[in-house]
């Protein structure tokens, strides 16, 4: 079994709110690392990992709330655009600031979704 398979196996054992918190942690790190020049590779790795977290979470959310699942798919698209345009983004301080702001906005939304998922579990 590869490290990737082990990571997935471990990640999906968590309930959806905990998975979303891990995604939120990645977004928070991306936001914070955008301010520092030496963390380009770390940000790329966090963005890639976050796309996997979305991929592994959304199918389990669809039955409970398809609209929130679709929002996470939209976040996946944002992350993919970042990765596709990374060289341009990293060389432009305004673009990096924009990425940091988007990461913060998505972080807040992911935490809201996590809270609503937690509430639906307890109902």
C-alpha cells in the first residue's frame, strides 16, 4: 500500500466535520504562507492535498446536502486554477495577495459547512 493510499484510508475514517476541519487547516496554512517567499513548494503541496481532501469528502456529503457538496467542488476548481496558473501567481505580489484572500474566504466557508454538518449529525 502506498503512502497515498494510507493517507486516504486514514482520512476517510474521520467524520465529515473533521475532514472539513483538516481542509480548513490547509487553507489557513496557504493563507499564512502566501506572505513568505520561501514557501512556494509548501503551498503547492497543500493545494494538491486539499484537492484530494475534497475528492474524498464530497461523495459522502452528497446525500446530506448536495449544495454544500457542490460548493466544495467549486473550491476544488479554485485550487486547480491556482495550480494551473502558479508561475504567474507566484511572480506577482498582487496575485499572491488575492490567493491569500481567497484562501481566507474559503476557510471561513468550509468552517461554516463543517458546523452545519456537525449540527445535522446531532439532529
